[in-house]
């Protein structure tokens, strides 16, 4: 799918600019068109890639994320705004969080001191626990999916993003298939076993 143009209007949302163009999706900053009042926070629109050669997993992952985002509540995840019609133009509009992923701190020249790593680990564990109490297992916890909110070079909060591999225990019929990122997957994920929150905690330990 080609990039949406700045100024284009999609279902009442005006495209501002493209802030990320990745292998799975394009992400744009957006605002309400026609003078509608914004929801009190900045918004971003995620549109899955659907070009020739892309696998079906892109759209399947996107549909999972749309379903999961609509049921999750709380400040540990970006707030859901709207979702587009899959048969016309699939998209997901959610809160835009001004932060950096934990990938920034994985380089040799940006490693954090131990006390900050412990604090970030605590915030991540609290966020995962909050999501799990809502019946969701993320299944792809890795630095790129943990968004740090910064203040004066200090991590003040962590939000969990990208629920395309997540599993909703209250609605999904089965969860026995392998998804996730190999370097962070728990042994039970690799074996295709039934999972609970401990799989995400294993992945978080690998991140730390």
C-alpha cells in the first residue's frame, strides 16, 4: 500500500505526516478533520502494509491488534480511538505517545546504570501485570515494543505497544502456535505450549 499523502482525509482523520515506515505498517500523526474536537491527546494512525509479496500475517497481526486495543484500558497502553474497515482501508487510530523504545538503550554507548535498569524493569513488570489482569498475554515483549516516556533523560513511565501477536484469554479459542521474536521467546512459546503471564515475564527478563 502506498503512503498516504499529507493533508489526505481518511474517515474524518486528516493525515499530518508519516512518522514511521516499517516492514509491517506505516504510522502517521493525525488529527480530526472538519473542526472536530480532538480527544485531549495527540493521535497516531497505523496502517498495515499490503503490497505484492507481503504475507497474510501482516493483516492477521493487524486484526488481532485492533481487537486487543479495543478491550485494553489504562495508562500502560496507548488509548484506542478508532479502527477502519478491513474491506476498504484497514487502520488503527490510537494515542500518540511521545517517547523512545527501549532499543535506544541496548547499544554499547547508551547502556543505563543498574539503578535505572531496575526501575525500568519494575515499570515494565507492573505494565505487563496490568495487561495480564485484563486477560491479555502480549507474546512479543522485546525492546522495540516497550516505549519509554522520558523527562530530563529519565524514564518516568513505560507503555506497551504492538499487540499484533497478543492473545486474549477471554475470547480466543486457542493459543497453541508459535509467535514472537526468537531472541526473547520463552521455552514454552518455542514448544508451542499453552501460555500464561510467565511467558511475558521470561521475555522481559531477556530484555533486561
